[in-house]
């Protein structure tokens, strides 16, 4: 057994895949915003990536066991931050999700809570000592994730709230939930969703429209179905090889909505075709395989829980975003990790990778 050796055990292969995907993202953001008022966002994305890299290396040096110890305080602070958003948050386009600080800085607590929940759920199931889960244990886990989830849903921010669910599901699965318990929970979830849908509570009218019109966007082609229709046209028009960078008609003609964030994969498919899309998906596959390998070699159960929680979030965001782009999922505003423009998404992803690196770097510690 050898002791912790700083960056010698860093997963440089994983970092290489991540940086390659990030570079592709910067070029696509440049192309997607070339003829819009958002031109120049690729420079901001580079700044976010630089800050994210620094944070990743810093976080990788903080023993994740220390994070497990302080996570109750971090969880309490997160709940307080969400209360602060509801009380004094800045409202933009009907949603109150940010706290505005001097200097024009906007802080979005809901994005950072994902990291807190990953560690909190890992600590909770670790504390159970591997015993068979009781309904009381499951109820506490639901409460742990459900409280911030409902608070974010009320902002309203359906997309971010949904990203909390894979953390809980992964925790229950790794924690040893039984098939009978899982079946009862799925049935209860379906009944709950049906009740919420019929009563109209928690979901805004535009959110309900998004969740239904993706099945047949032609029902409202100029309204809630517009985004999906334009996305499908962009993906289909790319063909096998694509139209070339900066040459996508849907993207450059401003038909495709927000092609640098939620629909960046559609813009990429139009310009680089099936072959380009396959290359990006292959990069995601390699990143996920490296992450899962790091989970398998984690020195203890909390390390495995943490890494797999991060894997669950990335897979969920990928599935929902790409599914949305090709019309298999409703439009929920969930960004594509490492591709979509946005400081909060980039910084969260790199800080999460920093924790993964920390788990890996300590797998040989005495």
C-alpha cells in the first residue's frame, strides 16, 4: 500500500476526453452564435472552462471524507439559500432562480445543490451500514432529496428539479432496495404524477404544454411545438456528413431556438451530421466508462456512491437533452453536460469531476 501521491494518480485520460469535448463545445458555440447578438459567448465559455479547471484541481485536493463530515452544514446552508431565493431572488422571465450580488453577479443555488445532494445521499446510505432498507430508511432518503426538489420546482425550474431525481434513484439502487419496494415506489410515483397532473398543482400551464406537445409538435407548430419541430428539421437536414461549420441553415437562419444552450446538439448535428453526432456520443461513452471504472476502484462505499451519483446526473442530463432534441423527450431546459453554454453547468461539471479525481487519487491511501 502506498500513500496519497497528489496528482500522480489523476485520471489524465478522463481529463483528456473531457477537454476534447469542451473544445468541440467552444467551436459549436462560436458557430451557433456567429450571426446573432450572442456572438462572443464562446470567449465566455473559455473563461468558464478555465475557472472550472482551476476549481477541479482545488476540489481534487480536498479529501472527500472531509466533505462527508461537513455535508450536513452544507445541506442546511443550501436550504437557507433556496429560502433566500424565494424571499429576495431576482425574477427573470417569470422565474425566480437567482440571487443578485453587487457587480452584476447572479448566483443560482439550485445548480450547486446537486453536488451537495450527491455527497449527502452518499453519507446517508453509508450510515445505514449496508443493512436491508426499511420503509423508514427509504422515506428519509426521499425527504432528503425531496425538500430541495420541491423548493426548486416552485421557482419554477422543472429542469433542475428533475436532475435531483437520479441522485436519489442511484442511492436507493446502490443502497440495496428490494424489487418489491421498487415496484411499490414506481406505482406510487405514477399515481402521484397522475394526481399532480389532474389537479394542476406544482406545474405551470406552459410546463404541461411542453410535456404533452413533444408527442405531436404539429398540434401547436408556432407555440409549444415550435422548438421541437425546428430541432427535428435541423437534425434531419444534417444528413450523414452535415452541412459544415457555420453553414447550418436552421442554426444560422435563427430558426433553431437557443442553439448554443438547450439545442446545441441539434445545431451540431445539422453542421456535422450523423458522423459528427456519433463522434460526440462516443466521447460521452468513453467519459462515462472512465467514471464507472473510478467508481469500481473507489477505496470505500462512500466513494463509490459519490462517483456513481455524478454518473447518474450526467447520464440523466444526456438522455433528457438528446432525447428532447430528437423528439423523444419534452422540452425541459436541461443543458447537455460539457457542450451547452453556461457558467453554472460548466462549473458544476468540473467541480464534480474534481470530487471524482479525489476519490481516484485516494484509492491507494493507507
